[in-house]
């Protein structure tokens, strides 16, 4: 519900929330100090946003980690081709 999202957003912005397990939109929460992102089942096509603004949450997580200087863990028993290529290239 919208009220719940607003409350979570506010709590994250104020530093009252240390851990969030969320969907694609959790990437855009205003964390003060983000130290790790875990993308579980990174191969899942559900990470792709295809309405209005097109993005892949897995790729956005990697970019956010790079900019913020913290690790991003891409977890999957069946990694995507992109992740396998990126891992082999360092």
C-alpha cells in the first residue's frame, strides 16, 4: 500500500532501517550509508522493468555499488549469460 511505502521510504531516509528485502524499487530507497546489495536469483527476468522507464535492476544494483564503493552479490544457481561473461572478464 502507498502509506506503507511512504513510511518505509521515510524510515530509510532517517536512518531508522538498516536492512531492506525488497523488489526492484528498493534500489531507489534513500539509504544514508548503503554497504551491500544482494540480488538473489539474478537471472530472473522479473528484474527487468519494461514499463515507461526501462532498466534491469540487477544492472542498476551493480552500478549503484560501483558508485557507492560497496559490494554487490549476484546470487543464482543458474547465472545469466551476462553475469557469467562479466565474471570471466573481471
